[in-house]
């Protein structure tokens, strides 16, 4: 039994509590540190955050040391998370522990055992390197002007470092990298890629906590209307508070699943922000919480991508007056970025992907992967080691004008395969989204909750510039499946050559053909269907 008459320093007690809550998926490190009911002093907040981050970064090392030393076996009443925090501080933090409390004396009693096993630790985990980046702040121009903010910094003793060549991005990065300890800069580089005019109507589909919403309100000068939608109750309350404190009066908050909203609920939407839940892999101080998270990594990416595709496709199809859509994530994984854009573009007949570089004076350095061709070239990445910021991804869509077409429709994306007669199978992610379930992913903590879809749901698959096809998935198996065509424009009904239809993949038996009717589906042109009909008659 531990003697608690001499208490453990408060910093370590709070750190162990936060670490335990993070391990139980009750929130992120940053969120829990700043939401402590009995927080440590303000100057120790940074130290508290760093201590918890380092504990998770060293999870595997600490587990090895605990196993080899048998500390928790010999001391069964020792709080495991307090032990991990104290070991972190002793070996990778301040390299010392002070105080006479029982937990600290116990850890110090094992110090030599820990150090004897340090050579057994993974060499790639011994020297952790973080990307150093400056602290960025956004001036809320609804409450203060840029010049007033600059004067405020100067009054506090900061020195303004001027940079006026807004066309030289490399020069800007060099200036940022060489800021002195008391210097600051006011950047003039255009970052408002949505570029909405004052008076516009905007939909922010995943609005919490509200940073993009309030920034957009500032760009509009509170002239216009912003629908800020958030499904989670807790995050919606945070969104509301931030909007109220920012002075943004042009925002209408909505606590609903955005995929249940229509143009009637949010009339006149012209611009849409789609910044859905993602892995957060671009955040430089993000840490993994152990082997279990890494084991679930691929599965989580698949679910996230399915959700992201659903959100982006909804934005591009359900708001007829929308003329620009911006898709962004704070992820550096192509599965959540270029591949999401690719899959959505495969069936998109109303919008085109445009080069995002034009909105930053064609001065950006990092783009999407060349594996995705022009799709990658049109998208932007920010990379922490180059752009000195957290990693993020941006893609921009504009509505097609009369006579225009989307060059990335599925049958145009892989022309070589079409000429050779090789059919392209519809992505499994698309089938999963349209038939099985909708992934309702909460932004906070990366948690997922599944909502079952009805088996007789009608799925719309866009085809040419004005037509869609609806496939009814019946509850009972049928030998034959009909395809109902629904036209958005009566004037283009006769344009048949560009229409793609869906047919079932041929199987070795009729039984397999019936059972797999909703899974093995491929694209084919009308001539292929006619040939199959002739073979059937023969």
C-alpha cells in the first residue's frame, strides 16, 4: 500500500490522468490538456502537453522496460499510467525526478535497471525529431484590422519583419524559416481558395470547431449567409461558442447530419466547404497510441475514405446552384485525398476539377502524386518539412458550363483499357457506400457509428453530361435485373453514344451469376450489351 501522505507533484498526476483518458479514446491530447477541470498553471500547460506526447511516442520502449523490470508485477498497486509518465520524465524529459513521494522513490529505485536495458530499445525510436514550424495566428478582421494587430504586437515588443514579394513563395519560406526569436511577419499570400464574393451563400458541411466558418465570415465581412452544419452535439456546442465569440453574425448553425439536408433546407448555396473527418496524419505533433492503432490503420483509412467520398459526392450532386466546391483534409495519405477525388470524379457529370495552384498565384511547390495523372497535378499539398506548417490537402471543383464535360469520367480516365476491350470494375468503396451502409464518422476521436441502409434503396450513378442511371437493389434475388434511366435534361435523351450502363460480370454458372448480382458489376458500352443479347438468342 502506497503512503500518500507525501503527494506526487501535480504535473505528473494530471499528465497520467490525461494519458489514461487518451488511451480510452475520450479525446485528443490537446483537447484534454486544455479542458482539465483543475489545470496546472498556464506556464506549465506546454510542459504538460509535451510530457504526455513523449509518453505516447515512447509507448513501446516503456512497455519493454516495464516488462523487463517487472515493476508492475512487484508493485501491483502502482498506477500504470503514472509509472509511464514518471519513466518518461526520468529517461527522456528532465532526466530527473524530485520529491519524496512513494511513486517517485519507487521509480528511482528502478532507475539503474531501466538504464541497463536502454540498449535493447528500438534505435529508430531513440531520437525522435519533430518538424519545427512557427506559430501561426489568424487576425479576426471582424473585430480588429491587420494594421491594429501589427501595432499590438509592436507594443508588446515584437519586431515586424517585412516581406513584400508575394510572387516569390520560396523567398517567403526562407524568410519564415529565419525569423528571429522576437520577430513576426504579416503574410500577404492569398490563401482564400474558396474566393467567395461578399453577399454569397456558403455551406460548411463539417463546420466544428468553427475555424474555417469564422474565417469565411471575416472574408465576407458578415455580408451574406453561411450554413454551418455539425452532427455531433458536443462539437456543435463548441462551434456555437466560437462563432458567438468571433463576432460572426452571418452564420446559421445547424445540428444535423448534413447528408439529410437538401437545397430546400439550405436554399441558394453557391459555395461549399467540404472538410470531413480524416486521419489527421498531416498534424506534426500527432502521436499514435500504440500497436493496436497501427494494426487498425488500414481499416480506419478505408472507413474514412468511404465517408469522405460520400460527403464530397453529396456536395457535388445535391445543391443545384453551387458553383464551386473546395475539398480539404489535414491528411497526407493519398487514400483520403487524390483517390477520393478520383473516385468521385469517375461518376461526376456536373463539376470539373480545376488547378488549385491558380488561387495561390501559381507559386505553390507541392502537388498530388503523379500516379493520378492530372488529378494529382491539379491538387495541392502542404508538407511540414517544406511549407513549415502542418500537412494538408486541397482540391477545387467548379460547375461545368454549357458545352463543357468532366475529362475524368470513368470511361475517359483509362482510355487504353477501353480500346483493348478490357472493362474496368467499379471500385468496391463505391459499391459499399451505395448499397451497404453510410459511415457516420464523428470528427472527434475518429469514432465511427454505422447506419444500415434499406436493401431496396435507389442508387444514382451519374453517366454523361446530363444523364443518370438508377439501379434498384431488390430484397429478393432475381435472375434478371432491369436498369431504369432517369434523365436530368429532356433535350439530351437522344445522346446515346456517350451513355455508360452497368452490366453484370459473367460468371461460370447461372447460380453464381444470380448470387453475385450486386457485387460483380462492371462498366460496358451499349455495343457490348447488344453482343451479349445476340449470344443469348443463339
